[in-house]
């Protein structure tokens, strides 16, 4: 069943709540006995979804229904430090919620370093903070991914999908989840600055007429009985497989994997570090897809609104098209193979 697309509004979270709050009822997240046995789990520390050399993407939960006071907003996010007593410490403020869940990205970290973190909820009118349990992560020491990261750990999110598909945390060519990364024509492995049929790798300039013809993944565009020699990209034509930071453990998703992600996840449009995109959430985990638009000719279109992503599956009715997302409309679509679209990989292991 297709999920209804919802939009997250920044802050404006609380207005009037019913219960009273005193300092004696302030328990911490997964510890219901922090204050007393009836304390609400206001701040719940989540997982480190993705950890790089200088950044970490962290999720958490805030349960605001159980507290009240004369205030119109609260501040919440992740507090982190290299010391388990959080002295000194820094905070990354979250700007939106999906249900009760938020995600923040902490940047400017030191490589190969252990950090402690916890969810916090700050109530300004009371000068009071709730804290979740302390968790930790360690940044990597630099270097590439792909075949250099045999387990893929930290580079994918397990959403608990029926197929078990593990989705990468960022686009091919990106260094952070909100970055657009590279754009590729379907079946090409290098970005370029002009996306047309004449510049397309598999375009058959000799035999093309009114309809384009191709030297690979071929078939006639007209009619219902299309004879296509290959429906799925070979590994060497797969932008994820061919990229040095990803490699043999990764592939572009199939059409079925794209469809499953849309069907089985809650989808919301929100901003991450000022970039609009779409958050897919399931089982208290999420993965963010920036609205990177698409390239046609020498220009990019519809950034901030369209999130189009390639599959590795050719359209079975016309070899001029390949299956892709159109996330602004929340459905699978097809795009001309010559267009430049971003790629989000799935983990296949060795």
C-alpha cells in the first residue's frame, strides 16, 4: 500500500499539554526509573546511522506528550563529546520530527576518534534538560569504501524490508547524505556536463532516425512487442559498481527494490542541513534522499523538488527508457536513458 507523503514543519511542536512537570519527575530515556517509575521517556538516544572520517549521522526520539509547561517550543537534538562525562560538550540541534524521530548530522569531527553522544531535550522556560542514555561511535581513519569496507558497516541502513535490501546512506559521488553526488546517464559510469543522445555512450548514430537506436541494451521503441537484448545493466556499466569509493559490494537498485522501498516505508519531505529531500522511515530507522533533480542537455532542473534516481532495470516496453523514481510524485517512473540522474546504491556483499 502506497504511503501518503507528509511534510515536516520545523519546530512549532508543542502548544498546550496537559500534565504538570517538576524536577523530581525527570527520568532519562530508556531508564524509566531515572526520576520515578512514572517518568516519561522524554529523550531516547538512537543509533549512529552513518559514520565517516569527519561526520556522523545520528537519530533519536523525543516523547513530548508526557511533559507540559508554559512554553511554546523546546530544543532537542544530540549532545556529543570525546569524554563520557560530556565535559566539554557540543550540541547539534534537530530542526524537524518524523513522528517522534529526528535525525541530525554532526560534522567537523576528528578522524579515528571515539565520541560519546546522547539525545537531549531542553525546556527553556524551566532551564531544565532531559537526557537519553549515553552511546558511542568511532570515526573512521580515512580512505575509501567499497571493496575496502568488506562488511559495508556504517555505509548502509537496514530498514527491515521484506527482501532484506540494505540501502546506502548517501549518493554515489557524495561524501554526506544530503549531498547530490554525481549524475549519470543510464549505463554510463562517468559524470559529464552535457546529457543528450549525441553524447550518450550507447547511442547508435549510424542507424538512429526518428527513434534512437542503441549499440547495447537494444530494442525497437515502437509497438508493444519490443525485443530487447538486455533488461539489466552489466556490472561494468553500473555506476555504483564502477565507482572507486563503492565497488564490487554495491549495485544500482533494481526496479523491484525501488518499488519495495516506496511501498514499505513512510515517506516525508524535509530539510537536512538546508537541503530539501525525502526521508524513508521504517522500524525507527531512516535513509535520506536529497531532491537533486535531473540533467537534460547542459543544465540541471528541478533541484529542491524532484528526486529522480536510476534503477539498473531497463523499461521493458521501450529501450529508450530506464526505470527510475519520481519521488516528488511518490511513484516509479521511466526516464530517457540520456538524462543525468543521481544513483543510490544497494549493498550486495561479495
